[in-house]
C-alpha cells in the first residue's frame, strides 16, 4: 500500500489573488478617473480657445487703426460659450487681445478622488493684421 502526501502549497494561489485583485482594481480606477480628468482638461482648453477666436472676429474697421470692438467681442465670446452650454469669463485686455477663462465640471466615473472633476483653462487670442513681415499696424 502506497501512501501519498497532500501537496504542501495548497492555498497559495488564493493568497496571490487576494493581493493582486485589489491592486488591479485600484489601477483600473486610476486609469478611468485619470482619463476623465484629461478629457475635462481638453474640453476646457477647446472651449476657451474657441471662445477667444470667436471674440477675435469682432474686428473694428471704422477707425484708422484696426482693433477689436470690445462690446461685440465680449458678446460674441459669451454667445459661443452659451451655445456650447458652458459659462466663462471674457476679458478684453487690450485693443487687439481677448482672453477667455472656462471652468468645466464633470462627474467622476468612479470617484476615487471625489465626486466631480474640475478643469480650468484660459486662452488668449491676439488680433494680427499684416503679419507677413511680423509688424502689426
């Protein structure tokens, strides 16, 4: 009669699974929430840049020096942001410069670092006229 012993490493796989599964779930949550944060940053950047470009279309050609019609520029940028469903701050900082600041808040998919993700971006558009040689009138 031959006696066989039971294997000595019984249960070692379950210890490895108990350690690795939570670690993999944590990495997955970091990837999902991190990609949502990157999407919010990209959306804020795009909205701010497009708002500034929209404001820069309000060119005032009534005077001898070409500049931006400040009231129309602010209205145009605010209108673009309203159509995009996002509030923002528009500031005309000079005769040829418009800045737009947008803050995007979106819910976090998993919520590892909080319930929502917030990203703020500022874009500045400068009106350039006659830029072939780099000199602006």
